[in-house]
């Protein structure tokens, strides 16, 4: 299956990979596991969906923010691996939601990423997940996401 072709069929494309703003790498590979650093909805130089979910950002916008953060994770993986077709399966997604007091729909928000991964990899896109409400995120992002994937053996 060609994952990038599937993205285009969904009307999506991978954004440019953002340069890290700290002392870290976008992707760390250990054996056949790849871990992405946290990504936000920073698409091609534009920060989107800023603020607290449930106050400044709607659930619908935050769901798009999670999808965009996922696209950034995938773009980082592609840059590191050369192709997303080397991703064997999605293992885990960790999503942080910049939540207004009393906001409890973090799982619905992070579905923006989870649903995309299942659309791309089918059953191999199903994953373990955490959806966590936090008081603040860097640069007032509404969502930050990291994913862990298994990668195929390269012969």
C-alpha cells in the first residue's frame, strides 16, 4: 500500500518538516521502533488552532489540530525513513490537549489523529493511546502529539 497516495486520495499532503526549536531530534529509531517528538499543528510555517480547547478553540477545530499534528509526525517519519511504506504498524499515540477548566473531551479531540492513522493503515493503524488534558502547551498550541510506530526490516 502506498501511504502517500492514500493521503492524496483523502485530500491531504505531508507538510514541510519543521526545524526543531530545541535540543532534540524529530524522530528517534531504536531497533525496529520509531518514536516521534511531540508535534503541533504547525503547517508549512503557519501555526493553526491556537488556544485552550473548550474556550478559544472548538472541539471540531481541535480535532483538525490533532490531525495536523499527526501529519507533522508522519512528515518527520518520512524524512527519517525515506518512505512511509516502511511503517509496519502504529503502536501508540500520545496526545496532549491544551484544555480549558472543566473540558473533558480529550479522547474525541485525539480521534483526529487516530482516525487518520486507521484510514491510512487500516487494522495496522489501530493503536494504544493516551489522551491527556494539560494546562498549557508550547506557543499556546491546542494539541501536541507523538506517535510510536514499528518499522519493517530493511534487507
